[in-house]
């Protein structure tokens, strides 16, 4: 989990830098497109990480007041729907 947090925070820093570079207006169109594409990929990865964290919290909260964290799997999500 600590490694996931480090990767998430690193990706968020990269994403912030890309936003600043794009906002500066100093990039060429080609550079801007590359940065935009990289930013979209980073944003999607960060979103997936946050969604996974949300699922884990939801699993934690469903344990009748007992604090235990079950490993999430896609099959669990499908069973719950």
C-alpha cells in the first residue's frame, strides 16, 4: 500500500507539472499534444487508484463495525450488484 501511495503521489506531481507547462503557453502544438496525452494517461491511472481505494473503504465499512480489510476482487463487486 505504501508503494501505491508513493506512485499515486508521484503521478499527481507529474500531472501538476504537465498542467503548469500547458498553462504556460510556451509549448509548441506538438509538445502540447504529447503533454496532454501523457496527462490523460496519468489522470486515468490516478482515477483507477482512487477507485480501488474507495472500494477498499467500502469493504471495510461493511464489516458490522469490525475493522478488517478484505482483499478486493472484481468478482466481489459483481456479486454485490
